[in-house]
C-alpha cells in the first residue's frame, strides 16, 4: 500500500466535504475511493470517518490522524523548501508578518530598502496579532515576523530591531488635558511626568491578555494605585489609537503605533515612567524551518541601524 496515495484520499475528502466530490477531484470512482479508504482504515486499525453522518465527520481517532497528516505536511513542505532553495526563484521569496503598527512603519521601510537592491524578490506582508504570527510561523506560513516580546517558543530566534517608548494617549476633548497640558509631548520625545493618580477612575481602552502592552498597563496601574475603568478591550494597539482619536477613552500606545498614524490631531500624548516606558522590538523566526536568502537579507535590513547587528 502506498500510504501517500491513501493519505491524500483523506485530505481530499476533508477538502471537498464528501466522498463523491473528492473522487471526482481525484479522477477515480466513488467506489474506488471508498475501497481505498477502507483499506487504509483496516491497516490503521480504526475508522477515520463516521460515513453515516451528513456531512461526513471524523471519529476521535480520525481527528488525531488528520492532525498528524497536517503536521507531516508542514515537514514535507519544509523539506521541499530546502530542496528548492537551490533554485533562485524559491530562494528569493520572503513572507514577513507583524502587528499593523509595525508593518506600517518598521516593516515597510525594510521592504522598500530590500526591493531597491533586489527588484525581482517576491515579498509578502501579513498583518496579525503576535499570537497568530507565532502560530503562522509554526505552520510555515510566514518566514519571519516583528515581535514585541521575547516570550515565544524556544525554537524561535529573536534579534533586536530597536527600543521604543510607550505613551499615554488621551482624547483631546478630555478635561484631564487642562490639568496636565504642560507635560504634553510628541511621539519619540521625552518629557515631564505628572501626578498619575489623576488617572484614577478614568476610562481606558485595554489590550487583551497575552498582549505585551497589557502587562505594562497592569504594572503601571498597580504601582500608582490607579483603578481604571476598562471600557473597551482590543487586540491591536492601532485599534486602541483609532478609538482614542474618536474620543472614546484613554489608552497606552507604542511609539511605532503613533508614528504610523498620520492624523494625531485629536490625541494628546504624555510620557510614562522609564520603568514601563521602554520596550524592545524584535524580529523573530522559526529556527526549525528553512530560511531563504531573501529572508536573511530582509532581517539584515531590519537590524542594520542598531548596535546589536549580527549575522543571521
């Protein structure tokens, strides 16, 4: 039995939802597909599908087996990428991901620089939260990504791109601004700190748990004895900034998120204590998967202007 053929039967049944459509796609009869599936199930010693149910569903053992097939496909794809790395077309492709704020600032600048040197490189950019980027990298769907945290799986390598400041953002129409107007700064600037207890009871837009900035907000509130009103929770800093622009509530925002926003006229920006204000931005990649030459060069551009530059 050629297991690859029969494993493909399972994959196509899942893709098409039933045996008849899968058989048509494979160019075989439905009885032949059914017979092949039965032969595979007999060899494995368990049923993969509940064929009596419509639509067709997995058995518990079948669900485990399909998960195994997907993992094997990731490894097979990685092997193919390593093999194809000898060919220029495959070696000149890179898929980079990042949160929206960093794609619009850090990533685009590096991509433009790389494109000037290699106009034939194929570059894809994906915007997603950090947790999704890690999952995409584990599946081989992105080559590298921008991360605001080192707290990622051990099989990932990180290289520091830069350190950025974190700021308090207050809607321009909030009366609080009259009390602290002399502390207002522009993104990237340092400035005078104010009495943060004035924020007690203020409405805030929170980042969801798991986002690095969420932990920094919690630490700040605890250190200053502040009890905020958690009005809205989002999973992207850029979303929080846009809500502040519309006058919804206060938020914490990174330097990159603010610099990537062209219209800050409706936001007042204030500095935060050094204990929570600075954080490192990294580029990360999965060490277990093949890295193309284009990806190596893109990472080189991301770190080129910083003192931690090293060979990838």
